[in-house]
C-alpha cells in the first residue's frame, strides 16, 4: 500500500537498492516546524514592497496554501509516511516558494542597478533586503530538508549509509543519541549559515546537488547583501 512503508519501499526511497529492516516503532519529526516556516515565508513575501510582489497579489499565496494543506492532509501529525507522491507534492510546494523568493530577489537587484521605487529609501531598501534574504534562507532550508537522504519520512525509518549532508552529529556520533536524526531546525541552521557565511559551517555537502544548491544560495546572498548595503550607505550619505 502507498501509505505503509515496507523494507523495499524504504530501500528504494534511499536510492541505494539495499533492503533495510523496517523499524517497529517509527517516530517521525513533527510537521509543524515545516508548516510554520512555509506560512512565515508566504507572509514575508507579502510584506515586500508592492513592486516586488507578483500580480495578482494573492494568486501565488493561495496556490502555496492549497499545496501546504494537501501536504499536511497526506501525512498529518508526525512525518513518517514513505510515499513518492507525497514527496513529489512537497517538492512542488518548496520549489514554488523558492522560485517566488528568488524572483523577488532578482527584481530587487534589478531595481538596485537600474533604479526603482524600492531603492529610493534607505529604510524601505533595508527592510526589503532583509525580508528577501531571510525568505531565501527559509526556502533553501526547506529544500535541503526535503531532498536530503530522500526526505524526512525516509530519514524517520533510518539514515542511509551515504547521506547527502554530513551533520556534526553524524561525523562525531559520540556527541549525539544513537537514534539522532536531522530535523528541520538543523536544516534551517544550515540555510542560515550558508546565507550568512557564504559557505558550510559544521555541515558538509556530500553530493553534487547539495554542493550546487549551496553555491547558488551563497551567490544570491552575497550579491543581495552587497548591493543592498552599498545602495543604503549611498542614500544615507
């Protein structure tokens, strides 16, 4: 059945083809940190200056809200249902959020270069730049969270031998419980550090998609912060 994880389903979701024993008592992570992050991200996108919001204003948030409801209904409570359909639906939601965040970021960057209403006031510019930067951090964090090792539902049934990201607790297991699993807050920490330091801190990307995605986030953050700060300083002078 689609909602009943089996040994083969968990192995296939990991992508390594090896059968792994299914656990009798699987405790997945709570859905609410992820859902709260999605709601916060939608709100932040709506708080951006009107020139940076896609028209009609409520079209994208409504679609993203419907997708979020579908994701929650498909696997309510704790995330432990191994389903390719559920995984694909969550990826669609997160990619929509990420694309909308990047679109607003690029529009803000264009206004900084060419001139625009969002770039004429230091206060508005700093607020818009801060919202765009934080929105990107959350969006990339959600992407890392959903793609790493097959997603949170798969991780609930056991971490693979070769994960996509190596967290500190995996590299030094003596500092973590035996059943430790990365949860959304760990990926938000990863996304925040990548957007702040422009590179990995204590979590290492091990596969090509993780490296390229972190490079993209670092590049976007570097351009956004550099241009916003430079323009704001110029206005204040």
